[in-house]
């Protein structure tokens, strides 16, 4: 199978860096999934998207003509296709992979108030 630009393929993570996941494909080619191609949202921990051995469904953005190195994207795959695979070993990103702080934001004023009140009580006891 020859991989072409625009193809959606499965790659296996062989290396994790803070800025990218490095993948190997069944053709023997290697590629880079840069953190900016995972999501448009802020990513605190890239390992939540993949660790060594995980298989990821990605879209080929470019291929280096000299060495065949692939530059790939997860976010370029239409959302309805991201989860459409029968391979159970393929890592499926979930809503939990991206930070959502709404619940924490709602509770924060209450926690600050409780902490300040406790500190005042402790101060009175001294």
C-alpha cells in the first residue's frame, strides 16, 4: 500500500515528546503528529492523546519526497470519521482528553471562601 497526501491511515506511536507524537506506519514510513495538529484547544499533557504503542487514526498532510517522512493530523479528520473504526486497539480521543474547567471554575469561589474562613478561625485560636 502506498500512502498519499490526503489518505487517512493508522499509525503506531513509537516516541512521545512534549511537542509531538512520532508514528510508524505499516509501510515502514515514519511520521510526526505535531501537538498543533491534535486539537484547536490547549493541550496540557500530550500523553493523554497517545503513548508508545497506541495506534492513532490520522490524515496525511505532507510527505517529504526525499525520505518519505509523513506530517500528519488528527484534527483534520472529520469528527464523524474519527471514531469509525473496527480496530479495538485504535486509540479514540474522548471529551476528557481536552481540559474543561467549567466545574472547577464554578466551585472555586466557594473553596476560596472556605479556606479564608478557616484561616481566620485558626488565627483566632492562636
